[in-house]
């Protein structure tokens, strides 16, 4: 009622959004893996110091 009409996105904008979403998910997964492995890396380095 107060929002106005629907906003149509172009094909290029939809594809750009999908690419950005994929990159965000990949970054989040990689960050999670690195955070999971970081304590093991710290222990590994401490053994050599």
C-alpha cells in the first residue's frame, strides 16, 4: 500500500547478486574452517618454540 510498485531487477543485477552471495558463502565456510584449525596451528607452532 505505501511501498510503491514492485522493483524489477535486471538479469545482470540478479547474476551479480548471485555471484556476491556465492563469494560470501565461500568466505564464511573458509573462515569457519580456519577458525576450527587455528588451535591446532597454534599448538603446532608452540612445539617448535
